[in-house]
C-alpha cells in the first residue's frame, strides 16, 4: 500500500495518509482530542484546510464553505480530499483550535508539579 506524508505547518506534526482515504481520516490518527469532524460529506465546513504543497484529488464541497476563490487557492475540506503526493497544509477555521494547540511536554508537566 502506498502512503503519503502529510505535514501540518503550524505544529510540524506529520501523519501518513493513503490515497484511498481522506486527509481528515489520516489527521484523526494523530490522536488529538476534540478534532471536530462534522458531517464528513463536505457540507459543514468544519475541516477546512489550505494545501500549501502537494497534489490531491477532491470531491464536491459545499459552496457555503468553499468558494470558487477558496478552491482556486487550494483551500478545501479535509474530508473531501485524498492525497496523490506528499502534502503540506495549514489548518483553517474551527479545526485550528484543537489540531494546532501546543502539546504539553513531559518536562513542563514535571516542572509544574514541583
């Protein structure tokens, strides 16, 4: 099976994603709590991202959330996009709060407990 590497620019985190699955499915494997997933069908706009590098296949998305201008600028819904190469992306909108929150380090946790 082919897998592509997807990098989230804001955090530097990466995950593997098959060309048979959406970027949102791959992103969920990061295990972060509270990643909003919404409808998974391109109709709610919760999982909006901007692809800054790489190629992808896209399916129909609601124009209420992805305008023609957005789509031309590679701002798409992660639930409706499958990678065809390695990808770099920026998280937009409601997903940013949970996907891009800083990870608490073990050292910070121990220092805070002392």
